[in-house]
C-alpha cells in the first residue's frame, strides 16, 4: 500500500513522471529536491566502487517510496536510483512534501516506521557481510525477501537475477551460482528454470 495517495499528492504539487527502463531517477551526489514513490515499476538504488562494481542498496516496487533520508538532512544522495523496467513514479517537491507531513501526522508516522524497517535491513546486511559465510548470507537475504514480499505458507519466487543477488550481498556472481546449487542440493531452495523458489 502506498504511503501517499495520488489525490493527496496532487494537493501538494505532486505529479506522475514516466521513466523508461534504465532511466536515472537521481544520481549519487545530487541534491534531494523531491519525494519519490513508485506507482508502477521497479527501481534499484546502487552505489558504485571506483572499479565500477555495484552494490545494490535496495530494490523498490509498486507502492514503495525511496530516497527519503536526504530530504530531512543537509546531505546529498549517497546512492543512485535507476528504473529496472518502464515505471510511473509519483514526485512531490521537497518543501511541499515536508508540508504534507506536518499536516498529515499519520503519514509521517508511517514513514518513520518504513525508515526504521530499512535501518533494520541495513543492519542485518552489514552483520551478514561482516561475519558470515556466503551461503549463510544468501540464505538470510532470500528469507528476508520472502518475509517482506511473499505470502505466508506459499512458495515465493525471488524476483532478482544472480547478479542482483551478488550486488546486494557483496559477493561475486560465481559465488552466488555455486551457493544456489549447493542450497538446491541440500533442499533449502528449489529452481524452476533460472528462477529461485523458497
């Protein structure tokens, strides 16, 4: 469910913007001037090393907002955001969004909860990358995705490529492929074509 409805956003100068696949929504180091919420599509937020290796900070889907922290503090975007598929994104100017939050406490509270969940996820990933072996990292990420996006008691198809998973866990794609095969052999996941099911 979306944080801000389109009808409410329009009262605060919000409007839908159409993006093509691979379009940039914002880039690392840019000023944060808008609140963004996906109405339809998928966006990934990434940071890149000097060698060009990506680390995916998050993947966001229909109804989810992204890139909010710089709206509340004086710092630039710490990551870039790109559309993985053609997308429609609701955009509200920063000053109007802050006004919306002041006048709609329930939305402000819901945003606080969303940001706390993301902080929890970041802490989990940091711990996994720092202390655990690749298979454990992969298992934790897959379970997190199922808990976040799947339906309880039903198989869940992971909506990521092996490269996406590698970029989210700080592993090489070859390591992810080996771990997936080992986990399938041990009955921890199933494969349907190239798709991972847990």
